[in-house]
């Protein structure tokens, strides 16, 4: 299963300066750079390579502004990661990107899941605004310095 890129870009049409496309191997260096600049514990180049077929890119100003890894299996989708380059954060691009992604999910997808650090208040607020609700918590899920940090598991009902 894959995102419906036509639907995704229809959602973005009102902002005309952005588009979304599926990533290809040639995008890995830029994806890795964004990952390394936005994550305290970034995925390795190999990990990003291994999930390239599930990676979607936010394009604007004729360049890569962000990426998301979405894995879909049967009636479920899971957001593994989403990142916007640091210079473009705080401008609503994460919300725009995720809204378009949700709109482009295959009609078979009924639930969309994600995990977020309990300390990532900006992301939690964004996910709530987009209709995600907390359904569980995972203790000691993320590395955090010398310790561990809990994760909040959130879900959004996609089809009724």
C-alpha cells in the first residue's frame, strides 16, 4: 500500500508552493541530513535506506523541506518519523504535511498510529489538533541521555 500522491497534492494545492512525492535512493543524503539535524538519536543511513519505499518528501522552493516514514499494513498505518528541516520549523509545515498525508492514506486504512516522546510538547499539541488521541504509554521507550524516556502512543480514526 502507498499514499495516494494525487490526493495528497490536491490537499496541498491551496498552498501551491509545496508538493509531496515518494522518496528515491538519490534523496537519502538529504533525508539523512534532516534526520541528523532534527533528532537527538537519529536513524542511521542504513535504517533510512531500508525504509526508502515508505518515505515521503515535502518539497518546497524546489528543495527537500521534510520527510515522513509511513508504514502501512492492511487496515493500519503507522507514522515512524516525521521531520521538517530546522530552518523551516514553526511555520506550519509539519501540520500541512501531516494533514496531506492523512488525506492520502488508502481508503482501506482505518487507524493511523504514532509514538511521541512525552517531552515533545509541540508535537503532542500538533497531533491532538489533527485528531490523534492518546491510547497508551510505553515506559522507557526512547533513549534520553544516560537514561530512558517514555513514549505516548497516539491513534487517529481514519474511516468510520
